[in-house]
């Protein structure tokens, strides 16, 4: 029948193996006890419990020292890597997971305009300090981006939000003024202060109806009692700018997509339309990886893109 005292020390194999490895290394129960901050009797009982569990003899006494038996030597070969691995686990975790930015992946969802006009500056700032972190950019629309955030298919999104769901955290970074864009030589090109009624006779080119811009434009025109028509729905601001340039219509856009070299006439429309903010979109309660947290921390102080017409602003 197994000793009742040693039964107290059974059931925690790691402690038993740690005591066994310490005795094997030092050759003395007393030295092993000092090393592990235990009493000599505790070390002795852990060894006995391990011997009983395995039904083997681990040590034999040779004068003042004890030596491993053949079974003990075999167990030491198997146990030492396990004990050293477990004892070093915390340090390795801190280094590789909490404190190591030499590897890792950050997956970001964003719309086309964000990828083209905002992310290049943010990605550049991050890669200067963390060149070994792998970045993945997923080109998505607003609804698809939210679905990916909720399913944890991406770490976070960067984009624009008007209506923020309760399970989503949105932190604005930049805001952009609204603008009317027209082809060169347009009938309104020489008019400095354009009103909604001035735009009404001309067809608008807008993003698809399901997207935020279309709904926002429709709401503003309705609030002012001005009828308007949409002659073309098309995705992507570069495409919209091209069709405006070709005089298929005019458009209401935000400063995010405008460049000084664009062959367009631009008029600020902040009198009627709200500024559009862009920022980070994260699922509430999500635990971000070290690499993802580092990206968000790195981009906090990156200034807004350089845009013409004073249309870019840092979010308050």
C-alpha cells in the first residue's frame, strides 16, 4: 500500500519532475531544496511520490551523494527538456508575444478611397519602425467591412462611419470638407458661392445607392427641398472623377480624393454638407494582438494627408 504521506505530493507531475531534475543536477536533497525554496522533507516526499507513480527507483545512495539509477537517467533525458521548457515559458511568452515586434501580421479592412488616399501615409509611418510586421489590406465596402470585423476576419478597419452600431468602437482620426467637382469650363465654374439649387439642373455622378455618400447627398437635398437627378452610379472616386472630367455630370465628394493635378473645378460645399471623418473601426471588447496595437499606436500622430483647398483636418 502506498505511503499516505506521499499521496499528498501526487497529482502534480510538474512539481515532482522539477524536484527530480534539481536533485539529479545537484546530487543532494539539501541543495535541491535550497534551489527550489522548499524543505528537504518536501523534496524527498516528491521524489518518493514520483517513484511510486512510475513504479521505479530513481536514485541510489553512494556515500554522501546520491546517484541516478539507469531508470533515473532515462527519465532525466525525458524530463529535463519539459521542465526547462515550462520554467522558461513565461519569459518566452513575454518576449515573443508581448514584447516582440520582429514578427506578426496585421489585417486591415478598408474601402478603396481609404486604401488609395489615407493608408499609404499610415503604412509608411508604421513600416519605418516595424519593417518585419506583415500587413494585409482587404479592399471592402462598409457593410462587408463590418461583417469581417464582427467575424474577427480582420484586426480592425480604417474608414468612414456615420451610423455607429453599439458593438463597434469608432475613433475618428481625420475629417474632410465636402466638395462639388465639375469639369473644366463647366457653366458653374466661375460661380464662387454655389447653392444646391444651382446644382439641381445638372446630373450627379455618385457612388452606388447602398453606400453612405448616396444616402447623405439624398438627405441634404431633401432637407432643402431641392430635387436632383443621378445620371450615373459608379464605385470608386477615381472613376467618378474621370467621368466628371469627361463631362458626364458633376459630383459631391470629399476632400480625401482630390489632388492639385486633377483637371477639375472644385468648390467647397461645407455650407450644406457635413464634414466626413475617417478613423479606426474596432469590435468592442476585441483583444488586439501586439502588432495590431502597435499599428494603432503608431498612426495616432500621423498628420492628415496633404490635400488642396484646405480640406483635410485632424479629428478633435
